[in-house]
C-alpha cells in the first residue's frame, strides 16, 4: 500500500497585535480544518486516526514557529509540520507592533491499495 492524497485543506490565521508566529500558525491550521468535514476515511473503511496529515505553514519568520504547538492543533491522525517563508506582517504606524498573517495547507493522505 502507499499513502494517497485524498484532501487539501487551506486556511489563514492572524495575530492582530504581537506578531506571534505560532499563534497565527495554529489559527491558520484550525481555520483550514474548520472548512472541512472529511468523511473520506470512513467511506474507505478507515477511522480518522488513519489520516496522515502534512501541514505546511507560511510565515515571515519560519524559525519562530513552535511546530509542536501547531501539531497539537490536529484533532486526529498522524502529522508532520513544515514551516516556510510566507505570510504577511503589517507594522503599525509607530513601528512598535505589527499584525502577522500565517497561511496553512494541510494535505491529508490515507494508506490505500
């Protein structure tokens, strides 16, 4: 058997004040998950725990994301988190704070014949 891609979920999350990359990344993943109700695993005779989820997060400073915190946002399945340069950061007028926007893509795979 090999893992076949069965779904792609996308989302966006932000930290309005503080530019916390991890907070925005977790919100982006949760946004992606909220837009979907995956029934494909059950339709193929598998439980949701069989899902293999590859999460990609885009933020301006990838090194500031706590990958374990993002992974903890997955409600089921086995996951891996990759963080890449992306997203958007918008500084305030005084230059003392900023809003950070993260993007998330979650590729769901199942072991299928």
